[in-house]
């Protein structure tokens, strides 16, 4: 699935509810899911890591939708490698 398709699915599935909840609450949920991902990385199974990673992506997509931003555009910042030095790999000090 492409990032834009994923963002569209999340917007159609949760967009209205998430907009009503608001940006601040969405950021809070994103942070909570990031914490759960951190714990899964440290102590979880691959299945748990994949589950939490998908939750982080979903909340990030929801936030991008509420901000009327494209995750494709955001990811494009890294299309040529490091956005500072354009290195692949990064050669920034």
C-alpha cells in the first residue's frame, strides 16, 4: 500500500471522529502509541512490534489529515537522502 492510499483509508475510516477529537488529542494518542512501540521494540515480539508500528502510522496519518498535509509530501523531503547534506548515507557531522 502506498502512503497516500494509507492516509486516505485512515481519513475515510476515522477522519470525522478524529477531527472532532481535535489535534491536541490526536498528538496525545500518537505519543501514547509511540510509547507502546518503544516498549514493543524493547520487550515485544515481531508481531507486537508490527502492531504498534501500524498504530503509530495510523495516528500520524490522522494528524496529517487534520493538518491538511500529505504524508507523501512529507516523505519526499527525504527522497534524495539526508535533507541537509543530500548524502546517502548521511555525511553530516
